[in-house]
C-alpha cells in the first residue's frame, strides 16, 4: 500500500545533466540507459573506495570499475573514476570497526550512503554543474499535495532499498534520481539484455564490499584488535558456558558457531558486553522485544504516528507506534519482534513513504 496522498514525482521533462553513480552492476548500468532514453545528458562516475585485486568482484573492486567503464563505452557516455579511499576509511570503515569493538552491529551501507554517496559525491557532481545525482537503488521519490518530496519504497518489494536511504534530507531529495525504482529486477535484467550490456547476468553483490570473502572480523581486527580477544560466553545468570573468539564475531540473534554443547535448549546471543568482553546467551524468548529506542535520528514525520517499522534490512515492516521527541525516536511494536541489534537502524514507514529512522541504541 502506498503512503497517503502521495504521487510519483513528475519526471524531469527537460534535458538535465545527470551524473550516474555506477557500481559496475546491472542496476546502475540500466539506470544510466534509462536516463539516456529519457533524453538526459548522462555521465557515469564510479567511486573508488577500497584497494582490491582482480580476483575481487564487489562494488568497490577494480573489476567493478572496469565493468562500469565498459558499460559507459557501450552507451557512449563519459565515465570518470573518483578516488574516495581516504574518506571511505575515515567515514565508513573505521567507524564500522569501532562499532564492533563496542559490541554493536553497524550497517556500512547506511553509513556510506549518508556520509559519502549523498554528501561528498553529491557535492562533487554539483561542483561540475550537474543537475542531479542518480543511483541504481530500488527506491522512489514521491510528492505530496503540498509539494513536499518523500523517499518511498521501490516497486519491487523483494529488492526495495529504502531502508539504506532513510537519512536523505529534503535538500538531497531535490537533487537525486532513482531511475530503476519503478522497475522490477527481472525487468532491469531484461532491459540490460536487450541493450547487450555485458553485466545483464552479473550476480548481485551480497557481502560487505570491503570485507574479502565476507570476513568482516579481519577488517575489525586490523583496526581494533581488542575486539578479537577471546573471552567468556555466559548465560543470563552469568554462569560461564564456553569461550568466544572475539566479540566482533558475534551479533544479537546468532545461534550458530557458539561452540557450547550440552545445553537443554537452543541458545542465542542476546547481549554483547564489550566492557567485560563477554557474550551473553539465552533462550529465543529473550530475543523478543516490544520497544526500540534510537538516536542519531532523521525524522520527517509527526511527533507521534502510526507506522510500520523494520529493524533490519529485508525485514517486512510490521505495525508499531513511533514517537519522536528531544532528538530521539521510540518505536513500540504491536507484537514483539526478534533480532534487534544495537547499531542497526530502525526505519519507519507510512505505507510506502519513509518517515525516517535512527540507529538502535537499546530495546526492551
């Protein structure tokens, strides 16, 4: 269901100068082609974020830059690579390690969008007299009757990425385009196939782009080695059940890899106590919470609203009441939810409209 009284933002009818952020994947590649078909002047730009070798294939890799350039050559548009490595380390990777060392579970895509893509990159393309920055996210921008623009969920619910974008401001929404937000993934791939783009069948990136083979712990260990010190796994009464291999290897709701046998019922990580270097485990009932409190909030809705809310990516938003006061967001769910991890984001919706969200601090 769409948000109340929302309509899709009117397409940009006059030719605009658009810089398309290209990751080397099919979504941003088709986004560039769609903009061309709409008659815009398109330039491809790839953010070089992370040192890599030819064997790596994530969105930060050398191969991703190469794929983006090949697509731009095929579409006959300019392509530039911009070096953001220092900013990426300072604004995304180092905070990522700090969060794990503090016993939290960060989402680097939220950080990257907030601090780099829609801040530093947007500023750079604006300095080139571009009218818009476009990305391949599955999200939409819609306008209400008063003319205010809202971030909204993508048409393809299975690929919707509005969760990662909730921190977009009013000013940023005025300068951003999501050309594949009205498309479904199968249609995007068919579009790429029709154009003969080599990335038409390229798999989606599933891992953290700067963690080789999905090993985020190695990234943390290189920057915060104390987060990989062994320590105790305890139950909720404080009794020692085993030994963990570093708190950075664990997150709330985790069951596998705990290495604690001989217990009567399955146990899950329910809390990480960084100061004591302890991982606390308990039964599944201990994971269920009814209220989440968040800080570092971006909020565009009323002070109190009936919403649906998600506490992690790919979670179907569920009914709740959101209250925003004194810079903090409290989300009270109609029914208890599980797997709420400090450091992740809680994001609230009115239908498809994104009202905002914040970084989870605690849950009860």
